[in-house]
C-alpha cells in the first residue's frame, strides 16, 4: 500500500460510494447511437476534470436499452 499524506486513511470504495456498472446497447443496431445523451465509457473516466462531453452519444432508443445513472448534482 502507498504512503498517504498525514491524516489520510485507506478505505474501500464501498465505504465512500456506490459502485454501479452499466451496459452497452447493442452496437450492431445503429439507431441506438448518435442522439443527445452522453454515453460515458471507461475511456472517458481517465481525465482530471468533470465529464461534460463524450465521444459517443445514445439516441432515445439507445437510452431505453442502457442502464442509466442518475445525476448527483
């Protein structure tokens, strides 16, 4: 385990939040993609700033196929 700054402690992710996985609407169905809803993928998470735009979006049809996470703010 790495060294932490003074006063910090190690905890599990489950101690501070909820882990939720998503699912990908079938990519063979083009009508699932290209809409207004951002589709956040693991590759979008590797950035130091909040996600405000994604490389891929879902259509309304794609949204109905996906597991959505509610916005916390």
